C-alpha cells in the first residue's frame, strides 16, 4: 500500500465524531490529514501515527501550560509528535531498534525509511504559490505600522500570510489576521529545521541516534516544485525527497468550507485522542492548564511522566527542569542555533517549562 493510502485508511477507521463535522448552521468543516509511515527495504508500508488539525494555541498559553498543552496542533506536527511517543514506547523493540556505538543510545534500523504524508503542502514557505491561488494575503498595513507591530510582538518574523511578497522567509503559523498572537513557526520552517536535527525531539534524542525524514508525500494537485525547492534548499541538511500522490483527502481544504475546530492525534494500535486548544476534548479551561485527565498523552509533560524514567536510566541528567534538560544537549543546541541563524528571523517562543523533579523518574533516583 502506498503511504497516502495507508494514512487515509487509518483516518477512515475513526468514529464520525472524530472527523470534520457539519456545524449546526450547515457549515462543513475541512482539515489537514497527516501521518508517519515506515517503508521497509521490502517496500512494505506501515502507518505508525496519524493526525488531523489546523489550529495553534496562542503564545500566551505558555504562561500557564507548563508542558501540559500541545501548542502546535497542525496535523503534520501532531503526527511527528506522536511518532516521538511511539519511538520511546518501542525503543527496546528489536524489530525497529538496534544497539548503537554511542553509550546510552539506541539506533533506528536503517532498513526503515520514515515518510510523512500531508494532505496539504506544509504551511509557510513551501505553500506560498498554492495559497496565493485562492486566498489573499493579509492586507498590508502602512509600512511604519507594520514595522511597529512586528518589532513589538514578533521581533521581525513574518506573521502568517503577512509580507506575502517575501519568499524564502521564516513565518509564524497562519491564522486569521486578528487572531491572538502565536510565535509558533510554520510547518515549512519546522520541517526545514528537521533536515538538520532529524525528527526526534530533545527527550528522544538523548537516548536515540538521529532519525531522518526521508520523504514527504503531498497531493500532486497542490504541489508547486519551485516552492518546495526554495523552502528546503534554504539550509544544508538531509535532503527530504518530495513525492506526490493522486489521492485526494475527501475532507480537505475547500473555499466553501470552514477550518475544523478539533483535531485528532493517534498511534496505530495505541492511543487516539481528539484535541481542542491543545488538550483533550471536553477538558479545555480558558486561561488555565488542563487537569491531568484532560492532558494529551503526547504533551511534553505527559511524555516525561511516561518515559522520563527510561530516559534518565540510560542518559542520566542533572537538569532540574525541562528547559535545562534541553539546554544540556550542547550539540543539539549548537545545530539548532546554526540553522535558525541560516533561516534568519527565527523568533523564540516562550519557555513552557516544567520541573523534572517530582516526576516518577526523579523519585527513582
Ligand atoms: Zn502547518
């Protein structure tokens, strides 16, 4: 089965309530579907994770999230987040992982190629021409006003679809021009960063060697080669092969439809969650962190609760909190800083920190 079909097959199994809805006023919702598949050396495709979603949580939620809210709910980022969870769950499974020469680490078997299906081109630079076909850029403000606004709030990064005529630049996630500020970078920019860091997050990278995204699969009808080339040639890193598919996602973007409020994130054979505002459906509280039952298994705090013990066993850390833990990965930080400098105008988000003490791993020591 090809990659797109394998992901769509997982989506098809969802309950009706987990799919985009027809609202009470008759509006039909659209969403983006993404999924991570492994393709082995016999060309056998296995879907590992899948997700839908087009929303992002405003930056100000980082003041109270403490790792309990999933900030970036775009489908491809959710699918990659769940893939990190899957890696930690399977790290000792000899089907997928083997011993590494690096002490305290495991290595993903080279017979597997990691491929990402997305039903739309990733937001940001890789989708600029495609978006331009049916959606106007935000109306440009007068230069002085535009400048003031971006300098104050975003340190100069292009917000969403603003500064539309600029190509090859770092952008924040798109959204309505009047929506609350998010400094979360576009999926194009985050995927470009993964050309150098790999798809594994800081928790996974302390116990697993880098894992590269080998290929991205997008619909042929929405693929603009020059946009993808420009976007992913901005930095020297691992080449992500772009492949196209004829299959169209039936709940995909359409000018007559509205963006779905909810998203779904799931691991095949594992947990499947419906998310809204970065927490499980029914658990959203305005300006407050969700209670533990409402937290996604895939949020940073819950990932540490589940796997911190395992991570600390193989790669002991002196870090007292999550940000310190990330900072202690010197080589990863160096690479990240290098890429961000190459891409330019990469504005950092708030820290969304949480203590590692008091978790299961800390009480183990
Ligand atoms: Zn996106």
